[in-house]
């Protein structure tokens, strides 16, 4: 019996699926303690198995770090086969560690955060189902199986965002996320179907496995590869909240805070980035598609950061921060620096999950309050939350020594020297870094410091959450502080361990040409200056001169209104997309009423006339014939009835007459 982990990779996604089934089906009959053990235990065991698989992978030679676990042949149609196969290589290993590792911490946090919720078991059932879908997505060996996981996380996002659907705004947020993702998914479907059919026609090879596609992709025309790459990226803009399909993510904050941390910071929103990195063999041959990705990522990073400057809901600030940071990841993969993009994905999972969980602790302590204008002065009452939140802030702003500094600097450097990026993309990234330092420092000061701005009742009940919530904060704080050292740039005289580990996965894994050590030092200094300038400006605005922001808002009220209302993008979509669609639907309704219903009514009238004719025909002909036959038998019966008198003598007379007649016939 072979006990190698290579043959048991399927257990990693299966365990959360089993846990989800148990808690959803039998959760109402189980105690909360039992539900907690099942839900948290399943994802934790998956994480342990992921660690074992990772250790086995790194024990292999660098050029052999790749194995596939095929459970069975899922689809078999002639030469076309799709197996239920799980791929483990450096890229999928990193992703499964992030999903299961950060997922385990967030599951543990949820035990305390959701303790009093009446739908406790259902919540963990959905959370485990999401973990299964995301693990399926990142471990799939084919684009079709990846799409199953892709759709699974979309479904779970809908279920978890609208978890408290009793409030209409929460239900609408869930529906908005679902619909916007369906738009992106339509592009994704068109992309992989175009790839599948073109490869089949051009090469005679009908396959959706990544390995097979990668080995034959160079045989396809560049125009087709560019079209496929852009269509797949349309799907990524939906899942990973990029322009123009980013609008669902800020509203998704309507779900429980741990959901925001898991789905919208650490895992689901990174699915698009992972997909582009996984399909690097295609994008490397489609440079125009890469340039589109890089520019859209840069525009999104800057655009979302400007909106985050003035938001007052603590989770909305973090939501626009997430959109902006995802833009950085797409800059990385878009300029061909796939390792840099994935590196920022990992560090972002640490500090953004910490920021969301920290905001959850604040909301928990503030009795549900999310408006930072009604907070302040709570640092002494929430020492662990405050300290860990500040560490995450230093990480996301790119302060040297923290995780975000290494990954963001790597992206900006590669954006500057890459032929797919250039000065424009790099400059937008630097400006977004300045804005990030500003809005995150603003968030920290208004939330934790200064004079308390809440009511007395709330102020009296502010307290640190239980250990099930603070321990995850401490774990993520350590990772946010130290997680970046695994990807230290070579300018420090060390090898970039993270990039070296991922190198075998990427077709274009060599360092982009055009750079130098001196240039890298200069660009790093610019990156640090951008972060520090943003932090310093916000400190002056909100700590030194707190009246200044209000004065500027009044002086530039038009610009402030545009930022506060998110550039009125939702209103634009509502007025120029949603309403026209609804009017078109109403037009179709009137068409139904005027044409379809008219035809139905005309048919009904004709049917009534035919029915009347049939009724008359039935009465005159059919009923007449039946009645005539019936009357004939009735008359005959009346005649024969007179013969059946019941008198024996009469019967004797008839018998004698009959005998006489018969004898006469015989004799004659």
C-alpha cells in the first residue's frame, strides 16, 4: 500500500467538503462546540496535509517539482478526456498553503465572532464549502476543473455576502456580486472555449489540461492567443475586482467580517491573479494581452486608492484598499514578473486578512458601529487589536522591513524595466503607494487615537475580544511583519528564495532585462519615499491639524463629493446599464402583451368558435345519430316488452303458432 502524499492530494479539498455537508445537513442537531471542532478541524487538517505536500515537493530536485494525482476519468469522449486530476507544483503549492493556512486562522476567528449567531452551523457550512471550491480551483490540472472551482467560489461568495439576508441591502449586495461575476465569467467561458476549439482544429489535439495546452500553445496564431488572453482576463476582472467590474466588492462588505477577510482579501479575489499566472505559457506569447493587464491593473490601483481617501466606513476603506492592492498584483503578472505578482498575493493575504479581522474586533467592541467618525481613543482598551492593526498598516503601506515593502518594491521595479509596463504603469503604481500611505494612516488615527467620539454607553463597553479572536490577529501580525523576507531582492546580496522556488513554473522566469543594481536602489528609494510621504501627510492632517481635512473638503467640495460618492460609477451603471436593460425587459413585456398575448387571445377566440361549431356538430349530427339509434332500440323494446307478458298461456299460444309455421315450411 502506497502511503505517499502524492496519492492523497484529493484529501486536501475533500475534507472541507465533507465538513460542509455535515454542518449543513446535520448542523441543527449538533452543538456549537461540535460544529466548531468539525469546521475548524477539517480545514486545519487540510492545511497540515498541504504542508506535508509542500515539504515533499521541496525535497525533489528543482526540475522535478511537479506531480499529478488523478482520482478517476471524469469525462471521456473518444480522444477527449478530462480527469479529476490535482496538480501540485510550486505555484499550486503556494496557493494551497495560503488558502488552507489563512483559512484555518479565519475559521478559528469566526468561532468567537459568530458565537451568538442563530445560523452558526450554516455559516460554517458555507465557509467550508468556499474553502473546498478555492482549493479545487488552485489544485486543478485542467482549465475545465478550474472553472468548476471558479464557479464554486462565486456561488459561495453570493451565499456568504448575503448571509444576513434579512436586511434588504445585504441581499442586494449578494445579488450584485453574483451578477457582476456572471458577466466576467461569460468572458472566461468564451476564452477557454476559443482556446479549446482553435487548438483542436489547428493541431488535432482536443484537451483542456494545462500541461497539454502549454506544450502545444506555440502552434496557435498570436491574434488568437491575444483574444483568448483578453477574454480570460475579462473573467479575472470580475473575480478580482478590476476596472470595470470592481463595483461588487465594496458592497460585499455587507457580509460577516471574517467573510470579508477570507473571500475578499485572502483568497477568492486572488483567483484572477492565479489564473493569469497559471496560464503564463499563453500570456508570454501574447504581449498585447499582457500590456492590457498591466495598464488595467495600474489604473485600478490608482483609481481605487483615490476613493479610499475619504470613505468613512472602516470596512469600505479596506475594500477599496483591496481593489487597489489587487491592481498591484495585476501590474506584476501583467509586466511578465509572475513571481512578483504571486509574492504580493501572499503578503497581501497576511496583512489584509489581519486588517479585516482587526476591523472585526473593533466593530465587535463598538457594538456593531463601523463609522470611523464615531470612534477614536480606543487604543488603550484594545491593545492587541491596535498593535496588530498598526503592523498590518505598516506592511500594506510598504514601510521597509515589513512584508508589503518587499513585494510592492519588486512589482514597481519590474514594472519600470519591463517592455510590457514602462514609465506610465510605474508612475501610477508610485502614486497609488502615496495614497495608500495616506488613507491607511488616516484610518488608524481616526479609529484608535484622538478624542473618543462615540456615545457614553458604547465607550463603557469597549473591550478586547476573546482569545479565539486575538490569537489569529497575533499569528497574522507575525506573518505580516516577517513574511516578506522569503522574497528579499537580490540587491540586498541574497537570493530571492520565493522567486527561485516558482521559477520552474513560469516560461519566462528569468529576470527582466534592462535593470541594474543602481537603478533598483533608486527605484526602491522612490517607493519608500512614496510610502513615507503618504503617512506623514495623513499624520499632519489628522493628528497635528485635525481641522484641516474639513476645511479642504469645504473648499473643494465638488472634488470631495466625487470621491465620497465613488465617482458616481454605481449611478452611471444604474442609469446607463441597469435601467436600459430593465426598460428593454419592459419592452419585451409589452411585446408579449401586444403580439404574443394577442396571438394567444386570437387563438383562444378561434378555438372558441371551433368549439362552438364542434358543439353544434355534436348536437345535430353525433347526438342526433346516437339519439336516433337509441330511440329505435327503445321503440323496439316497447314492442318486444308487450310480448313478454309473464302469462304461461300466452307463451303456449306463441309456441303452438311457431310450431305450426315451421311445419308448414317443412311440408311445403
